[in-house]
C-alpha cells in the first residue's frame, strides 16, 4: 500500500511539473523571453567568431605594414621607422603585430634618446617568451637609468625581472649584474650583494660569475 501511495505521489508531482512547464511555455511573455535569450546567445557566438576573424585579418594587415619599418630599423633609420611603427600601433595596436610594433617603437625612441617616450611604449609591450620579453625588459631598465632623472631602484627591479624571464645562462647573469649595478647606484648595497651572490651561486659556470667576486667585495 505504501509503495502505491509513493508511486501515486511521484506521478502526481511529475504531472504537476509538466503542467507548470507547459503553462510556462504557453505564456506569451515567457515565449518572448526564450526567443530573446536564444537570439542573444546566437549573437554572442557570432560576435565572438567575427571578432576572431577580424582580429586575424587585422593582424595580417599589420604584419604587412610593419615589414618596411623593420627594414628601416635594421638600417638605423629610427625616426623613419618610428613613424611606421606608430601608424601600425594607432591602427592595429590590439593585434600581435601591433604589440610587436610597440616594442620596436620603444626601441626607436630609446635609440633617439627619448627615454620618457620609450618607457611608455616598452611598458605597453606584452610579452611572455624567454627571448624577446627579457630583452625588452632590459631595454626598459636602461631607460630608467638613462632618463633625465634616473630611477635606479625601478631599473634594478626591471633588470631582475628580465633575468627571471630569460632564465638561461646566456642572459640571466648579464641582467642580474645590471641589476646589481643599478642597486649600487641607488645606494642599496644590501640588494646589490644579494644579486651578485645570486650570480655566484646559481650561474657559477658563466663568464660573468668568474669575475663577480670583485663586485661582491665592493658592496660588503
């Protein structure tokens, strides 16, 4: 008997639920909500697909336009190259090629001695590889040192970031030594010693480590 009652209750609950669902679907306003919801979903998907297609297309255009400026940069014609890179940034700054143009524009400004402008572009560059990104960070650190009012602390921190990003024997000790020199210039011998000791302990096989003892002794 109990089983029959339970079964009847379950069936009644299901029937009631179905009835509520049918009633919901039949209501005009709710039908509109469902339709509008589906339209919104379709639009979101379409916009996402369209954005990716447009982004890829713009990136291809930017790559074509950046090529001539890269040649000028390689030839040391930084002012002319800068004009091209800035045009790419203005038109396609959100693309991968536009991001590359920011790095080039920053380097152009650095080579032209315009360190404040260089810092803006180099800071805006977004990189996460272990070759280009560390090099750009190192260039940024140089600008902090070379600007009219040097910021040695900021430079040292940026050089350390470059060393961490590079994470290899070819560049990390070099960037760390630059960090140590910047700390020294800031009068921060404690952090300078820490950086130099890092080179001695973790990059002992490199040429820079072979001569790091004199730097260590200097800041002790």
